[in-house]
């Protein structure tokens, strides 16, 4: 399954950013919660200190001589409370508690390190409790001091902080993701330039990749240039061997033709036919050996087709066969001109043999390919025989030709990643469709 490197890097960045921001959110949330809880504990401790300082014993009876001055203690249900319980059961409490008494034995462990009870409005209270012993002339006197506040106050403060922090972290994530996307684009840009360089090499516009770019890519560029150099050397060797083989075959074939002149007409004709067949097949095999290592080039489809038709025009003009062309001058094919000429020439040549009045040649771009249709208005081929037409040795008309034309075309197109298809045309003749790699 194909995976995008850009997508994989972006997903990795998203996961890393999400993980880090979750850690930051958790850490900041814990730090703020502890800070707020510590502040409230300090405030409650200060209130308890004031309460302890404001209690006096006279004749064994406790009195509140100085209560905390915060006005919230005077407003019922204000959210801030205190209570003092003497050893004899005497209770002093802030007016904010109204008629509610905080009993130490009813308090349970609460959040943020406080104990929890119930306030005058039934709301949960967080309470700090301290038991002290006051020294009096009559002896030591126990006191239980309590200071508390509505839990909702600290919950709301922490909730507001988390809301603001969430907005901040979302904005931070958006900025970091944008930065990651930009960084990935900048980081992968050299690969895009490398791809364009390879495209230029493939199209024959240059023979080496530029030795520029990031340090990390230079070893790859060096290796690719070395591979291209070896490929060029292999091409030259293939050409030299092809030339040697062509020259090696030329002499024995010429001798055979000379010997054939001394034979009767029937045998001489047969030998000449076989020698021609050997030449055709050897030329094809030499060209096949070159395919795949020959450097590709951009070939203008309309221009090459026009040249091929001009060669075939004398044959069609003599038979009153007209050509109908629908080719865009801008269409280019990513093939060697000689290979494209042979592949297309075989198809056009077949069409000239069987057309009655007209041959239609049309082409259009289809994604990365160009579809070229050659259709004649001849007798056509039976539906059952269509799949076998491109096989070697199959003759469109028994006894005519070598049966290699469309097979050779198929071999050439396959070598370039193209394909050939045959079907019945609109007029009943043969339609040959060539799928050619489109130029850039």
C-alpha cells in the first residue's frame, strides 16, 4: 500500500504536538490546582489564628473578644464561615453560618486536602480544622477551631483556568501544526527538485542530476549520477554490439542471395523471402535489445504522424483513399522517435492495405497517456479473431506480410509502459488503439 511521506511526517508531528500539549495541560492544571489550594489553606489558617487569638477564658467560661473582621462573615450564606467549639460544648460561629453547626465528627475527607461538610444552603463546604489547648489560670482549656468556604468557589476558579488554558493550548497547537506543515514542505522541497531533475534526465534534456541541494541528499545524487553514467556506458556497448552483429549478418546474407541467383525461380524466390524475413527479425531483435536502455526523448506526435503519412500517401492517393486527422500539435509522446515511428508505422501501413475510401487518425490525452486511434473502413476482422491479431505470425490476410507488424508494435509499446488494443470501428473496419506515454 502506497503511503505519503508528507502525510506520515505530518501525522508524526500531530502525535508529538498532541502528546506534548497534553503533558503541558496536565502539568499546568496540577500546578494551578495546588497553588489555589495552598492559597485557600493559608487563608483558612490565618482565620483560625485570628479565632485562637480572639478567645478568652474568664472564670472558666470562654468568650469571643475579637472575631475576624471580614464582612462576609456577617452575611448569611456568603460562602465564608468560621466556628469555635469550647471544651464545655459552648459554640461560637459566624453569622454567615446562620443556624448551621459544623460538627467535627460529621466532617469527611474532602478535595484539595480539606475536610468536607454541608453549608447553610446545603452546598458542600471545604473546612480546615484545628484543635488547640489554651492555657488559663484555671488550667488548660481545649478548643476546636474551624474555618471553611464554599467548595464551588475553588471549583469555579480551577474550571475558569482550565477553560482559558484550553483555548491557549488549542491556539498553540494550531500555530505548531502550521509550523510543522511549513517545515515539512520546506524539508521535502529538495525531493521535489530531485524528482524534476530525474524527469529531465528521463526526457533526454540532460544526462546528469545537478550536484546541489542538502548535504543529506548529495550521496543519493552521486549514486544516481553514477548509475546514469553506467547506463550510458551500457547503451554505448549495446549499440556497438548491435552494429557488430548487423555487419556480421550482412555478409553471409549477401552470399546467400548470390548463391540463390543460380537456383531455379521457385527456390530463388523462396530463399529471397526467407533472407528478407531473417533481416526483418534480426533488425527487430537488435532494436528490442536497445529498448529499455535507450534514453527516452520527447517526440511530437502530430509531426511524426505527418511524416509517416507523407511516406504512405502515394499508395493511398493511387487508390483514392483519404486521410482524416484529428491531432493536437501540442501532444508529445515520451518515446524515442525511431521506436514510435516503427510502432505507429506498422499500424498505418496495415490501414493503407485494407482501407477502401478513408483512414481516420485521432488522438487525445488520457491522464498520463495519449490514446491514438487508427481506423480504416475496410472489411475488418471477425470478432472472434480480434484477440489474436497482435500475436506473432498472425496474418490479417492469409499469405500476405510476415505476421509481425502488430506484434512488433505491441512489443515496443509494452517496453515503454504502453499498450495496444484492437476492435471493430464505426464503419465495420479495424480500429487499432495505441496507449502511448504522454510527454511532460
